[in-house]
């Protein structure tokens, strides 16, 4: 059993209202639930803080799974638009919203340690939060960033005592890069047209609707070169518009809309990855793998099936579902990252990306994190491979890595990945069991006699 309280936080000053759900969009930015064990346990002194960058995680599986294992869990929902039709927040706003819940947890009697839980896009957000909280605004003000004007609000964020990055994505900006469509052209009529030679959904290029795509090297080379060129063009255009805004030569004084056709970074729109499982197919090194029969050490392979089995279709001509709808400043600060001419996605990684040029990129954030860090990958999804990159880049002296065999992105068993029913067992049970043991290891957050 789990006890649940609903809470409200404000970025202007933490104010929790236990037991009451408050809906006041003019004053609030974060609403969440505090999940507590039904009976007291020593682990309850450790609070796990769960939040995603843009999806409502107030009832994510970790909320009850970890509370049932004795931990206090705060699952929060930030103020980002949940419709999926826009991308209204920049990274500073996200950092402040994470800070709201952190202030609340630090003020609670009986809570001695706080550990961040960042899943998917929440991993990108939580990693950046901890890096800035530990190192101040200087962590996001380096000239290596495309947009490095962090405000003084980034100083004084409360750091956590540990971080868990669970199937964390490659960064909101990186996922945007991987969602760009170089096949798009504008026809004489003004309507978007798709160049067949660069169309990932063209069977002549290796697409197979209903089974795994087999894109030839000649196609992927041209595709990734096109992505690099388009990315350079987008950044240059946004920077030109920013210069016009700051010179008082734009329609508005503060910001202006910035749209990228077929550029939304939601999973079904990440180009090539979902259709061709040969990309990001295995780790570079040997790592622990959680299997139904125990932990084995091996090069870890993805067991995912192609998204085209859904089937999946192009969203190039959809404004609502396909276009990234943001602003000039938010694009540059949150969704833009530098690539180099050799940009490509390979069988064991992503090359040609300047990870430190953007914000909320886990591999760029974790070198600045000193607290204990757990990184975990789900082999039923392509974001699993980022766990390896995070581990190798970590600056913590207490870093752990593990992969969960047969788990899909949300930790549940990927039944579509199984060759026979029950092959991978209960992946969520194994994953949360491992997480609970990592949290409860004596000397990490728990101490003898506590």
C-alpha cells in the first residue's frame, strides 16, 4: 500500500498544500503527488524526485513501485503544455520548476536525502539541473554553447544527493537533430514537397512498412549529410532573427515564433532509428545486463522491433503532429545543437555532434555531477545506448550502469520484442528491484544504525 498526497508548488516560493489538489494556472507551475510507504521504513528518509521535461509524470510507474519498496517519492508535473502541439518552455524555466519540488522536499521533516529520477526527456532535464545546481550559472554560460545567456536565477538551485538517469534520452536538442527531415523542399505553390531520393519512407530507399527497414549506406550517408546542412541553416536563421530582435528590427521586442516542419522530437518522429534496428544496435563495451535469470556481463544488444510494425507514417505535412513549434530564443537555448560534417548515427553510437554546444544534454552535464549516479538502459528501445555514453562521461566517483533485457522505454516488458511468450519476464519488477537496492546500499544514502 502507498499513501498519496497531492501538492502544489510555486517557483516564487514553495507552498505545499497536503491533501488538496490545487488548480491555479496563473500562480502555479508544478503540481504533483507525494507517495509514501503505508508504514514507516528506514528508506522513507530518502526521497526520490520524479519529473519529466514535458510529460505528466504525477502517476508514473516509479511513484508506486518505489514507495512500495519503502521510499518516499515525489512525482511532479511541470507547467509545460501537455497537448503535444507546442514546445513553449525553455531550459531555464524547466530548471526553476525542478527547483520548486527540490525546495519542497528539502523542507520536509524526516527527509534526509533527495535523489533525482530522470526518465527519457526527464533524464536530460534532471542531469542538467544537477550540473547547474552543483556548479552554478557558469555551467550553462560557457561560450561553447550556442545560446549561453543564463540568468542569475540559475545560481542558488538546491542540488540533490544523487541522480538516476533511467533510459535518459540524448538531450532535447539531440532528439530534435535526429528528427530533422532533409527531404523537405518548398514547391512553387508554397506547399511542402518531399524529395524521393532522401525520403525515409520510400521503399526504393530501403523502407519496409511492416518489417525492419534496410537503408543502404549510400542512402544513410546522403540523409545524414542533409541533416547536417539543414541543421546549420536552422541555427543560422535563428541567430539572424535573434540579432534582428535585439536590434529592435523585428515585429516583437522579446521573441518571435520559430517553426520547423517535420521537426517535432517525439519518438515516432525520430528519423531512421525506429525503422532500422541496425542503428544503435549494441554497446561498445561489456556491461551488466539484467536478465530473467540474473545479471550477466556482455556487449549489450538492442532487442527492439522496428516502429514500422505499428505501422508508422510520415508526419511531414502535419502542422499539429509533425512541426516543432517554438520560438527563436527557445529554439537556440533548448532545441539547437551543433553538428559537424561527419554527423551520423552508427551501430554503436552517434558521431559528429558537439555535445557541449547545447543545454540539457546528459553526456555534457554528467561530467559536472559529483554525487552518486545510476544510469540504466532499456534494450527494447534505442535510447538505451545513451546509458553507456553517460557512464563513460560521468564525473562521479560512485557511478553504476546496468541494462534491462527486453524492457521497453517505460520499463515494462516489450512483448513485441519477445521470440516466445514470457521470454523477458517482468522487466519493471527487475528494474525497480535493482533501483531500490542501489538506493538502499549502505554507505551511499543509508548509513548503519540509521
